[in-house]
C-alpha cells in the first residue's frame, strides 16, 4: 500500500508540467526514484515485495543517512565548513521521506512506554538498559526515532539509580 502511494506520487510528479514547480518536481522525482531503487534492491535481495513495515524501515534508513549528511554539512566535519546549500537540500529530503512514515510518537508517549517497560523488567540501573530496550523497541519501531528512545531509556534508568 505504501509502495503504491510512493509510485503514484512519482507518476503524478512526473506528469506535473507546471513551470513554476519545475525545479521542485525534479528534486522530488530524484528523491522518489532513489527511494524506489532502495526498494528494488530489497526486492532483488529477498525475492519478494516488501511489506509496509519494511518500506518504512527503508524510509527511516534514508532519513538517518540524510541526517548524517545534514550534520556534516552543518559544520560537524574535519574542516568545519558549513554548506548552507546542502543543509537546505537534506532538510527537504527528510521532510519528503517523512510524509510517507506513520505519525511519529511524542517524547511523552515514549516515556510512558519506557516507564511500563522498566516496571515490567524490574530494571534498577543503566546496566539493565538492554533488557528495557528489548521490551520498548517492538512497541516503538517505525513510529519513533531509535536515538530518541535510547535517550529516554537512559534518562529514565539514570533517574532510578540516583
């Protein structure tokens, strides 16, 4: 279903011949083709069509790569140069990919899940982070950034130890 939506958006963008949106459409077509190439790689490697969850995982992988590029373009590189043009492009790509993902969980929703997981596992300190993450990950996968979930779990376990 998600794959069909992406294909439909690609076709609609390619058919849109409005001169005022030409550059925007070209960038969107490039992004969608890149995404579909990743999906095609999945299909070839696994000899089947991906499920919506697997397409979401491919989207999240792409977003993660864009964020890494964004960090490097923002001056977190050996030379310390800031590339405003690349920063803007990466932000647009991230926003474009995020439109296909399900609604992301808020920090408060993640904290609620983490508190329940801590109670369920009986975690006492940061050493129990792996056990808590194993309970939390299936509930948040595809709907929350793993880095954010990890931060919330770490903060929760640190407050328990204090």
